[in-house]
C-alpha cells in the first residue's frame, strides 16, 4: 500500500467498477475524501464525466463498456497500466426492467450475464491480483438463482447473475488464500436499479468504504463469506457448491477466452 508520510496513515489504492452513481459513487467519494487513491469506472465518456463530478477527489476514471468482452479486456489492460490495487470492488450491475434487462450483446450473450458475471470474471483474471481484498457485489436475489447454470450465458435472470457472483467470490477465495474475497448483498436501496426502495445508500456505502480500506467488522470476515452491511449472512446454498463454481469458471473461460491465472 501507499504510505502517506504526512499523517502516517496507510492509504489504499482502490478500484470500483460501476462507480459513476449509486452505492459505488457514494463509497468512492467517502474513500477519496479520506485520502485513499480511488480509481473510478464508467461505461462511456459521458458517464465518466458524471463520475468525476460525483467524486472530484478520485485519482482516475477508466472507461469500458462491460457489455463488450473486448472492452472489458481493454479495461483490465488500462487498469494494469496504473499499477496494482489494494482493493478491487466488482460493483457494476444491470437488470430489473429497461432494455438492458433483455438485451443480447454483440458477443451473442445476455447483457445481464456479460456485465454482472462475465466482466467480473475477466477483470479478476486479467488485472494484477490485488494485494489485500476483493468484493463481488451480489444481492438477496441470489436466493432465487438457478445453480444448474443451464443456459446461463443467454439468461436474462438477475437472480442467476447474483448467484454467479457468490460462486465467483468463493472460487477465487479458494485459490487466492492470501486475500480476503467476499460477496455482499448491499440491501434494497434507492439507486437507479433499486428504484423507490425504502433504504438509502448511506449504510451500504459506509460499510463498503470501511471494508475497502481494511476497516470495520466486514474486514475481519473469513474469506469466502457472504455478507450484508451488518455482517456475515447466508445466501443460496448453491454458491458453496465447488463443482458448480468450477463449471462456471469453465463457462466464463470458454466464452471470453480468458483463463484463471496459472490454470
């Protein structure tokens, strides 16, 4: 990690996908305001401008449309050019209504699978491994996911993709035992995706920001845990199925052409 010689605090380098608004932007702003070196992500130049405005103290904004396999690979390359991060947060996600929830991409896969599942896999495999921790943003919708993985690349199911996030977190937690890798349900909060949800982004953003900096109770969880902002929780039992985790990794490799490092 980078050491700030001014106040003798350890400052973390943090990369957050989907951080132009919502929980990602809120957590990024809190981290940047404390002096952490935060790199934002947006899918296009207009969103990047919005991200800069939302988090003016961010160190950088990287652009990449996670619907595109080629764009996601390029995003990983651009991220690596900036160095190695201490914390990586796979926060980007789409689903629940609108055209994106039924969209098929130019790679002939579901946009929901591309953004919520495959992009997290590609970035994890292609970016420099972070030094400390990684988070895959899931949801309680994972409880309704289908662990069979049948037709998952063309499925528009948000719940399926959020179960995939748990599977990915657990699969990489088993491989990279020197990191803390977790999946999280942030709660039903008011974002573009959450709509008129009863909760605000304050609680999940605060918990996410503390965790990203290695602070708070979530930073003490065992790797492979599923959590909410309040602490460890339970999710779909299929997320712990190692055979299905490996099957998902194989599917992602076949679709993207990207292998898990060393495999």
